[in-house]
C-alpha cells in the first residue's frame, strides 16, 4: 500500500492558517494596525473601500523594513518579536506568532512599500495568493505602506459568507477603536470610501475616550486608579445612571492589549451591585498592568483571550478598585437601613427653636360623619380614583370581565407553555364581584374556580407589548405620540451608522426622528406606550442590541426590537394599579398567543389550587 501522508504546500498551509487569523476584513485591519504600533509609529492612517473587500491600506511612519525583512515578513512563522522560548513569557508587543502577513498574502493581492529612516531607497514588493510576483527599489517616505486588495478573491466561499457592508465596516471600526483607546498618544485616522470617519489627535485617555465616544461621555466618566505589587489598575468607568441594556462600551486592556474576559467582567459588575437596574451594563475602559510572566497571551491566534496565573487575586483587586472609585466620587449612595422609604424627600434636620410655631388646628364641632350613609368616601389619591392607565391606548376592561374571553386551551402549543397548566374558559370565568387585588404593588391576585391566579404585572405587560409590536412590524402600522419637548440625541459615528440601517424599522415601531447632522438627531415622537420612557436611552439600547447580535434577518430583527421596546415600555415594579387596569391587564394577557412567558422566558403567572393550599396547611 502506498504512503498516504504528505506535507502540505506552503500556499495551502497558509490558506488553512488564514481561516483562523483572517476571518473577515476586520481581522486583517487588526493585524496591520498592531504591526504599525509595534514598529514604533506615531501616526497611523487606515484607508478602506467597500468595508475592506476591495481595499485595506495602512500607512505608518514607523521604523520601516529592510529589503530582506520585507520579503521575509510574508514567510510563515517569521517574526522580529521573539527569538527563543523565554521570550514567549515576557511579550510586550502585539504580534509575535509570525502568521498574520503570510495568512493575509494567501487570500489577497498584497503590495508592500517600506523604507527605513537610515536607507536612501525603500522597497516595493508584490505578492498574490502566496505567489511572489516581484520586488524592486522605490523612492518612498520612511515607514511602511501596506495595501491589501480583493480580500478572499481566491476563496469565493469565504467571500460569499461575509456580512453586509455596513456590518463588516462596523467590525472594522470596532478594531480601530480598540487600538485607538489602547494608544491615546498616537495620531490615528480612518477613511472609508473617501470619507473621513475618524481623525484622532494624540492626547490623554480621557480625551481619547471623548474623541471616540462623543462629548456626552465626558460628564459620565469616573477615574479608577489602584496600585498594588501584583497589579496596577487605571482607566475610567461610567456612572450608574448612564448604564445601558447592552455591553457596547466595555473594554479591558492587559498590558495595553485588548482582551475579553467574562471573569473580570463579573468582578466589575460585582462592584456595581445595588447601583444598577436589572439587566443594565455600565461602560468601562480599564487598563491592567502586571508582570508579563503572570499572563499567557498565547492562547488563541486572535490574542483576545488570555490566561492569568493568579486570577482570583486579580478579581479581588479589580473589584475593590472599581468599588473604591464609585465611593470616592460619591457615585455609590450611602444606605441607611433604619430609614423609612416613605420619609425620602423630607427635610428632617432639627429647626432652631425660634422657628418653631405651634400648630394651628381648626375643626367643625357640628360635623357628623354618619349624616350621609349612602355617600362614598373620597378616593385616597384625591382624584376620585381616576388615575392614569399604564396601558395607554388600550381599551378599558368591560364589566363582563372574563365572561367573553377566549379559550385558553387553544393557546400556544410551545414546550414552554405546556410547562404550566392550561386554564379553561370556565377557570377564567370572572366577574367584577369576585376578589381582584394587587399584592405588594407587583402582583395581581384573582380568584379562579380551582383556586388562585397570581399574575406578575410587569412580566405580563411585557408579553402584551411584545406581541403588539410584532403585529405592528408585520402590518406596517404603528401609533406614535408626539413629544411636547423634542429630545436631542447625540450619537457616536458607529451608532449613527447603525441608526441609518434601522431607520425604516424604527419608523414602523412609532419613532419619529429628524436628522440635524451626521451625529445629532432629534426625537420628535415615540411609540404611544413609551411616552414616559427615556427615549434617547431606549434608542441607544436598541442600537446596542443590534450591534451585539448583528442580525439582518427581518424576522429576527423585529423580534429583537420588540423585546427591547416591550421591556422598556412595560409597567415597572411598584406601580399602583386600579381594579379596572388590573382587569384589563389580565384580559389582554390571556388574549396573547403565549400568555405564560415573557419574550425572555420569564414566567408571567402561576396558579395555586385549593388542594395545594390544603396540603400546605396540613404539613
């Protein structure tokens, strides 16, 4: 039998390696920008066309390369960053694996122009699909100019799997911003299809964050500084009131290298415990400096995953540093567990004795409270009980209650709904005379034939709004409420680009937006259920979710937006409801396709049978 194992050709091996190193245009951008920083550049220009599919060009004023180095940099495992095994444990540069340039050259047409400061002439090299096409001397400025043309031209399957241009360009911007934040002392620019996107001047970290994220970020930044023999923590965190629903502006840098680490993220979230609403995510830009021997960056070709030698100690130091910053700048509130919440807002400071006045009491000695036995006591809120309905735009529950409702057994057949007992028409039969009350301002308790029904008012309203928004997206019809005072919305360049992508969908949901300039918009109208919400924050949450999920499928996009809108527009915990509002909420809940769970899978209701009550009382 003939031998079947053979050595792969360099071109094929490079294409295989490119599958890990160069997954999309943004991957190539990351490698080229990091090479420019490692070369000591102080000015770096990034130029892209068609979101990197046609052209990626990086020009820097770094040290440049010799004729031999220019040719060698395209060989596999060729690098100037390390020499022996010991260097692998004290890496301070971005690159060190020697794979990037070879991988890029295997799937693109590449031109390299470079000159060292001490050389009179530079060199111009061309390579295509790992095939060397030529190299000749050239009159060039000091530094390096790399052009990547027609990425994945020889791997059509990979090119076809690239996302829409907007999505790919957003990924390029992400890589650009990560490097820009890690190197605030550098001059950086980004040009896309001939248009300037970013021009960042050298400065300190705060200036760089504001330059990248927008002026509105400046007031929300809280500095963090902690120094221990093991770890130094520096950077900025966002104030709790600026937290968003998505994890868009969260950055960790270890020895100036951007990383992702869920364990460290958990440490930061622990420091914010008690300061954020459920599901909110704070912004942070945190730099960790530690001994290179205590961190392993050689985990994955993308180098965004690292391993720490003493991660538990790092966790404790980081959490302490963030918590100290929140306390030091009076962001974390002091808690008084003896204080009654009903006293909030009252001035309880002792008054000088000369300001004390005896109370003036007057009364009617002839008043008889029993003189009008048929009368009705005034409503506790002083307005006859006619409070504003949180279910604005919906029809009030009728006196017939649940008599003309639905057959719950015909509801959703999903596995989720089958986990709860289905209620029949007879079970949900209800009249105004039956008990219906609110428990702890969060739950609605109603009597059913078999026992009790307990409804989570916030979860139930989220389900109602979710299905309502889905129906609006499907029909293309929505209701909008004009704001009395239009709200200004200032966005980053990435957010503004995403807003344009979602412009039509936001209009279908009920938002009315007016563009004032590239980054400034005016919110003139919102969906009717969201009048009391922070419209600007809600739009940023929608953009953040869109950025995180990166979906262009219309159905998935509509479901994603409906979830966000329903969560923000739903009745909040602690909202007092009147009986008619509770009746209406229950009616609309059981009219939903799946009344048993919120869009995120939280249970909306539970039933307690008389048998279960008796069993619990006997135990």
